[in-house]
């Protein structure tokens, strides 16, 4: 459980600490490339205007996610992604001031792989249809696409996006697609 750190991480930008807490290949899943997903999370934060602060990004197995889901959402069983924003703003702290704790995003790759026919995060009732930058349908179940969507979705939740109402859901889905096209689905 070593956090991902990148030599190209800007000292004045947001910091993403990513941890792989999954069981790995013994549990039927590959090890998570935490640095890759930390870069994606940093890109989302940057595009959203977050110039400083710290975000935690954890990848957990279904047992840990089930416990978190029950404790924080009151729902039995695992889910694909949970976001835990920390109040106090995002990106407002000067580089020389105290670090703003943005929050944590927790992703369950094993649960996402089981439900990979539905490309929308759990609790997100929007249609699962998704497309690439060219408008072509995205193949359902691509593990990299699923994890990318969950990382972007969780970071946007930490920053205050929601999908409780139809207008919010449409705005969030549009922003997710823009960010994925810019930082994940590059030609």
C-alpha cells in the first residue's frame, strides 16, 4: 500500500495520493496502476480549476467497499465508487498556505468489473450509452474505460457535482465525457 507519487507532479498543483488496497491477482483482479489513475484525477482537478489541495484515491476490494457503503450510505453490499468531499472549499488555498484537503474517492475495481455492462456508476440512473470523442459507441465493459469513468465521476462528486436531479445528471454526464475525451480517450 504505497501511494503513487509522480516526479512530474507540479509542486503548486493539486496532489493526488493513490493507494491500491485490492487483493491483487490472487482475488482474480490485476494490480491497479495507481499512478495512471492519479494522473487522471490530477488532470480533472486541474481542468476544474483546482490549483492546490490534496485528494485521496483508494482502490479497494468488494469486502472493504461493502463495509464503507454500509457505514456511510446505509446500503448493504459493495458499490463501484464512493466520494467523500471535505468541506472547506477546493483550490482556494494559496500555494504557500496550508494544504486544503479536498476529500477521498474510493473505487472498487472488482465490483466495476462484475457490472461492466453498465457504464454508469452505481446510483447514477442515467443511460449507460457512452461514446468516444468521435461519437462512436464505447465498447461496454472495457476495464480501463470503467475505471477511468469511476475516477472522473468520484472526483467530480468531491468537487460538488451531483446527479440527484435530471439537470444535474445531464451536466455531470456532459462534463465526465469532456474530461474522459480530453484525458483518457485520446486518439
